C-alpha cells in the first residue's frame, strides 16, 4: 500500500501549499492593497499602464483575483485604448509563497480595443497564458458567431511590434492560418509581412488598417496559384461584401494561376477599390 501512502502524502502537501497560499493572499495582498500590487505586476509585464477599477476580489482556488473593470492606457497621453468589463487572473503558486506575484493566466471579458472617440471594436473574451515580453505567449480569442482564434504571440513593446502565428476556426469552415509581423502606431496597424493558409492554399504579402479619418484596409497580396471555389468554401458568398464593410477596402491580388471550375487564367491581377496605400495620409 505504499502507493496509497504516497498519494495521501502528495494530497496533503498540495493542501498545505494551498493553505499557505491562502494565508499569503489574505495577510499580504489584502493588507497591502492587492489592487495596487496586481496593477503594478500587470503594468510591468505589459510595459504599459494597467488600471483596475470597480470590484476587486481575491480567490484561493486557483490563487488569483477577479474584478469588474480593466483598462490599459497609452503611457505618453494617458488615453485609454483597451478596456474590459470583467477580468480574472490566476497567479503562479510557488512564486506566491515567496511573496512574488507572477501572472500565469489572464482572462478578459468583452475586451474593447481602440481609443474613445475613434474606431473601436469589441471581442467577447480574450485569454492570455504564460505572458512575458519578448517571449511566446498563448492567446485564445472568442469571436462569438465568427468563431475563435488560437494564437502564439511574442510582444516587443519598445519596438511597437508583435510577432504572431494564429489559427482561426469556425463551425462548418476549414481552419485558416495566419503568420506574420504586426506593427502598431497611433494612425493604425501595419502588417509588413503576412502569410495566410486558406483552404490548403497560400497567400503572402503586406497589409495595413488605418484609423485616422475614414478607416481604410489596404492589402497587397500575391499567390502562385489560387482556386476561387476553394476560397468560397471557406468564405461563402452572400454573407456581406465590400459594400457592407464599415471601412474602405483597397485590395490588389496577383496570382500566377487563377482557377474557377474549368476556367484557368495565368498572370492574373485582381483589384478592388483604390491601389493599396499604407502611408498615414491614406486614411485621412
């Protein structure tokens, strides 16, 4: 029965660790102003000011805290560019026993991105695990009826850059993969390098989304070969189009070979809207 004694010993040790962690949470975080400690930890991890408002509650299983207001601010201006109406964070157990806060997982409900008064959009939920600046972190995004995104990202705030690899999935659709580099600035988002896997096909190029003035999405893409019927199976027609988009779409797509059923074309150029332009003046 040695295995049983060992199992009981492990369970007792885990119970002891949880008891000690609970004591640390109650006597250290609560008495020292847990909200400020967590704000400082998140701000240091993100490289940007994080503010926690509304309710703030500490929980033991798992060790962590939750609350009702999460805001990320732009450091130079103090403007809010991300906010969430509810958050839940999980702390690593062993660092906590050493009176250190290290966030293992952060979940944000109804995350709104964009500055007040400008172009904004909301995500039902975003969850980040094992976050560290300059290191790969797992990100899971719930897009509601649009499906979900699972990504591995590395954030470099000093360079205003994010390296990413993600997969988008939705019910009844083939998964879409996207890899690239995202750069951000007050005037918008830039993808100087992007590669997509859609319906077993590969597309590469660059893109941007400009938010000053009229929002503009500009894409300059190319592919060796494209099958339009395979793409339509992933993005069925009749579910909106460029006219239904809340922004101006400018697209240029070059394909060595373009297929649609029995029709085959070579050295094809497809253009929608104006020529893609990612200079800041393009969105004014």
